[in-house]
């Protein structure tokens, strides 16, 4: 998990391992700023010379460039997908006596808005260049989704034009920064220049559509600049998909390019082996590389086929020029194809055929070739709009230099179907089928033909049985539904089939001949349906779980019924005098088949645990009865903490009552108690095994650095606790500057942590700025609050936790990167700490 090899490190390691006397120099000259939505116009307001205002919602345009969409974001309609040169038009904007336009926008990377009259090329009456505003204190820096809000007033020169006009807003992306001279000088001095480019989480990731296919930021300009000074420029791209490469793919100084998807932690090692020829790449593209995003249909055009203004999608239907076609890919060798054969010339949908051919490695390196077989149906009626071709088979073969291999690709003719939308089943076109063999969808080396006739013989293929519910109680009844379909994807009338129902555990669930269910006792069963149609039987099953009733009939403490008992509340507290006799807990279950196991409290304070157990399902229902004595507050005014306290994993060198008199100061150390770390030091604890409210006031020597944290902890053990803390803001690659911190309410049970609620602070908790934390416990319910002034406490959240033998107190630690943190967009795993220690001073600990 700790291994990370960058391409630079991989190349250096490779040269050292091979003993090669090659000098490697490097420089960073690119960026990954977004090339879309650099400006998002939210609204604009016209201001007349008499001061009157008229506001327009920018999303309510009358016309726009292709690719701009409007979607609901942040509570209202918003434009998305703005690219360089895109535009939106607004009718009936009155220019008479117009003084200025007030633009309200979100600015991600900056750029320019032009207001033109009549068209995209019309007269400019206003132009405004904008830059992203600086982040406010406490706010994340850099780009964020949607950009930063900005309002700009721009003077208008109407050029004498009056009356209502169509105004076209044209959006220009900011000029990419020029590649610095030092980088170009370095590239020019090298024998070979390797340029690494690609997308990152802000420009190409899951759950986020790309509105542009251009390389982010200034990377295209960087490639061209380096290639202009070095005749041996190799481009290595890593990204989530295709990017536009027309600006540089044919440059004479770029003899080769490598593309990969997002790779693993040892990608640098792998890339070095490819670059130096230890590995001969043999991959092929699994998608078409279009010349431009403008070659694609509009963003909301989901038509796959051409027609009605749509240019079609994928190699099936798009027939324009592309940068690289589906299936394209080169290697360090070359291959010839010959001797094309097919096993039969006449086929039916029920047959299987083999396409056979020879491949010869005509180069000087051993290599892999991925041979591809595409199918065309030239005699299909035009109105059916069949695809240009379809990939129906492929095979990867390793061939030594100079050798020939015979390759066979088996094709099941039942896979040559088309969908009949009218009859809702698959169908097969009659006539000629051409099987094209090639190294890509475009580079076809040869072909063979066969004639399709006959009818497809569908057979029973899939049976699905579903219950109207999955979880039952003993005595419950239920029903099932049953469907079955054939291999042509049509459904049969189940009444015309033979059906038999069976339960694999009738002691738990029985099923009658009509599929009706009856739950008998707790347990798990599968209910099967066997369907027979035209002599073929297919079965399937659905799961059923019969849950036991684990409800308590009664819980007593010293033979007295538990007051205020609610079966949904899992923990109860008793506050006793020190030295009291340990109460005895007993319980009975509603269901006589349920076992009741009571683990008595071992002392005072202590916790009795009641488990209601079902031996059939191993389900259990647990209740805690906590017996506690009074906890004791501490103002930390002395030179030692009170006798009520104890230190867990104590380190006297990093705690002090004298460095800041009147406070308990703890210095953060390596460790935490989250997710199995279980090594935090200097946790200050006292017994708190009843219901209570805890409050503390803290200040810090500096803002916490990822993942440092400090605050209140209610502690059962290292795997079961509740923590209300000030922690570092989760670091992302888009942040700039110091982040004040986050108040986080965390619950961990059995080593699994979850954040119940969090809030990002606006001000650092340093100097005179204090943070007050308050944690309430009632049974197994915990509620967290925070305040900046001690008067106005804001509720952070409420959660449930079953803790036993509870102690409560204070914790300060370096923390760990938890699983939930890594799921943050643009997450940055850096944990570099400042040179100064993270000291947290607690003014008091009050518990009532």
C-alpha cells in the first residue's frame, strides 16, 4: 500500500538496474486546469443611464452553441459544458440608453465574456476579462466544482445601436501559460524528450461527465513547444479516455505516442520497461478517438444511429474521419495477414463457424497482435439502419519475430442477432454476411463471406423467481412471482409451462404448488422454481430469511422492572453511590425458543450485558445496563490532574499543566484509535458509565494538519468509542493556504468508524479564538454540539453507540488517514506536518 513509483522514478530505477550511462533531467511545465466551465454565467443585469435595472437568468437563453446544457445545480438551473468560443443568445435586450452590464458568474479558471450584437461575429458592445477571486479565509483554495462567485460591472459602448436586440454572450477561455524558457532549453538539450500528460480527478473521473475532449490546461501547447525544439519527442498520455490529439499527432518530431488508462502504484516501473523495449506493447483501443468533441452529437442527443441531425455514435454508425479508430494500436513490430478461410459458406443462426487466417511477424521484435473479426451485413434493408460493422471476435497471439502463426476465431452465429423492437425479441437478417479480418476496425487485411438462412430455434434460457418479501417472521405468509424467457429474449406465457416449486428447508419455509409461502420457524431457506418448456427445464431460486422474535419480555435490576423500558433503546444507565453493591440483572424473552444470556457487571462502575440469542440464525439482540458513579469535573487549575483521572498509554513528556497555567496542554503524537490504529498516547480518561453532558473549551498552537485531531472521547475500548473533535480539513489537491479545521462527530463500533456530522470552521482555533465542544449521552444516544462563544451552541448531529464500561475524557493525536477520507474528491494523501508542534490546551473538563 505504501509503494508508489512515478514514471520519473521508474526510469531512473531502470537505468540504475541496467547499469546504463544515461543522464535523466526533468522539469514540470504543464498544468491540468479545466478547459470547460472556466466561466459559468449565472445571470446578467442591464443598467440604463437612468439607473434602472433589468435582470436576466443566463440559463434561459434563446439559442446556444452545441454542447451547452442546463441542469439543476445548487438549487436552481445552471449552464454546464461551456467551451472556448461557445455562446448563448438572448432576445429583446434593449440597448437604448444602456450604460453597463452587471455579470454575475462563477469563475473557475478565468477567461473573457464578450457581449455581441446579433451573432457570434457581431459588433462587440462589451468585453470583460475575469480572474478567479482569491479564496476567503477558511475556504478551500484552487478550483472547486462550479467555480467561485463573482460579480463584475462592465461599461457598454452601444455603437449607436438602439432598441431591442439579440445579444450573444461569447465565452473565451484564458490564454494558456507559455512554456517557460528553462523547460524548453532543457528539452532542446536532450537526445529524447518524454512528455507526460493526461487527465486528473478534476478533469476526468468517475461520476462526472467531460464536456471537452481537449487535454486539460496547457498540455497541448506544452507538447507542441517541446516538439518544436526536440526531434525525438515521445508523448505519454494517461487518462480516463480519449483526448483530442489532432494538434500534434502528425508533427514530424513526434515519432510515437503511448496512451494508458489510470494505472496502479507501480506504473513507473511498467512504463520504463515499455519505453526501453523490455516489453512490447500490444494493446488496442476499445473506443474511437474522435478528432474533436464537435464531431459528436449534442450532449442530450442519445441517438446511436445517424439521422435527424445526429451524426451517429461509435464505429457502428459514425463514418467521419477520426484520429484513431476503434481497435487501433501499434507495437514495436509489424504484422502481415494472409490465407483467410471460413469453415462454412452457408450458415443458420443455430450454427458455429470458425474464421481462420495466418499472421506473420514481419518486424525485428517479438510481439503480440490482437486480430479482430468484424461482421457486415450489406444486404440488410437500408430502413433497418444496421451498423456499418460489428466486432464479433478477436484473439491475442504472441508471435516471435519472423514467424507465422495460424489463428482461429470461433464465432457463434446466435451472436449475430439484431434487436427487433417491434416484436421485442432478437432477429437475424438473411443474406450475405461479410467477416472482415484486420488489426483495427479500419485496417482490414482480408475478408471471407457466408450466407445466412434458416430460422433461430429459441430455447428456454432464464427463469426468475421473486418473493414479495425476503424477511419473514414465523407464521407469516407470502407470494412469489415467476417469469421465464427464451434464448431470443422473448418471454413465455408461464401458464403454458410446467412449473414445480420446492423449498430446500421446509422446516423454515414451505411452498405450495402455486408458489405461496409459509414461514415456519427461524432460519434461512431457498425456494426453487423448476420450469419446463418444450422439453427443456431451467430452475432458479430466491432467498428467504425467517427472523426470530428477539424481543425481551422483561428486564429486571435487583428484581425490579427496568423503568421506562423501550425495546428500541439498547442501553440504560444507573447512577449509584460509590461502594454500592453491584446490582443483579435478569431477563426473559418473549419467544421461549430464544436463549437469554446475561453477563453481570464485574464491578462498580461496570456494565451488564444481556444477549437474546437465536440458535437457528445466530441472530442476537443486545442490551447494556451501565452502572456508574458520579464523574468529577476539572478546571485544570492545579499542578496535577485530579485523582479521578488516569492516562492511557501515558507519555509525561508531551502533556503539561504548567506550560499554559489553568489549562491541560497535550502535544500531538503519532497514533490514533480509529480503524485499528489503536495506539494514540496520553488519552486522559475517567469513569463515566452513566448518562451525562460533557463540555470542554480548547485552543491550539496552530491549525491542525492532516490528519491531526483533538477533543472529547467517550471510550469503551480502542475499537468502540465516540469522539467529538477538532480535526484537520481533509486535504485535496485543489486547496491553497491554511485551512482552519473541521468539527467532526465520529462513532466507531467494532473497529468500523463513521462520521455522524461535520462542519468546516471559518476561523482558526488559535490565540483568543477558542472552540467549545459539548457531548451529551442518554442511554445509547449521543448528541454533539459546538460553539465559538460559549453561548450559541449549534447541534452537529445525533448518533447511536453501544459502549460498555465507559470512560470519558480528552484526546489529542496525529491521527490516521481513514477510509472515508480517501473517498473525498481530489483527495490528497499528504501528511507532512509543519515544523511546529500541534499543542492543544483544554481550559476545563465539565461533566454533569
